[in-house]
């Protein structure tokens, strides 16, 4: 018996809320972002059961909006031929832990979308972000900015 558009839409909405759909979506998103794992099912289970940041031990939250305590899967962007997951962190630690990035300097990375170098750091619950054409300029800015923060 054919279903109406409303019935089909209701079934799709119900399916999107199932644990299997959420798991498949999260793993697909990880793959799209370049996260490589030998066992995505085990990684998903680890991610879902981790309750505290593996760096600062803050209680992790999950939701559509990123807050300081939102759960993040940290990975090494420079590794693209083997497992590259490092830790499960809060959003704040993930932003401040960019020592693996393309610059080799914490909090400095290359933004491919903007074709610019970017300095990003969470300070007093506020993300500070500034873009530069030249890597050396972003590094100089980082040290000046962090010196200013330390003095304040």
C-alpha cells in the first residue's frame, strides 16, 4: 500500500533519532574531517562512554552548539595514512592543543578555506582568532598577544 508524503516524512524523522543513525552519521562526519581509525565502532564506543576531558578532566557535554565543555575527538591532521586519533577533549582544550598543526607552533595553523594562516586561542571563555597572509606574521602576533594576556 503506498504511503503518503507525511507518513514517509514521519518515518524518516523517527529513523534519524535512532542510535544506529546517530552512530553512522557521527562516523561519517569523522571520516569527512580526516579522522582515521582501525576500528570506528570501538572508537565510537570510547567516544560515547568518555565523560571527562582526557586533558583537563572537566565534565564533557554534547550538543549542537560548541561550548567550552563540548566533547571533541582530537586528531593529528598531519597523519593521513594510519590511525590519527589522539584524545577525547573538551572544546577548549582542543582549540588550545594545536601543537600538531601545519605550522609546528601551538595555536597557529593554515586555514585552507581562507588560504590564510590563523591564530586561534580560547581566552577567558572567548575564542580569539586572527588571520594572516604570512606564517611568520601569525607567529609574531601569537607571542605579542600571549605576552599581553600574561601581563593583564
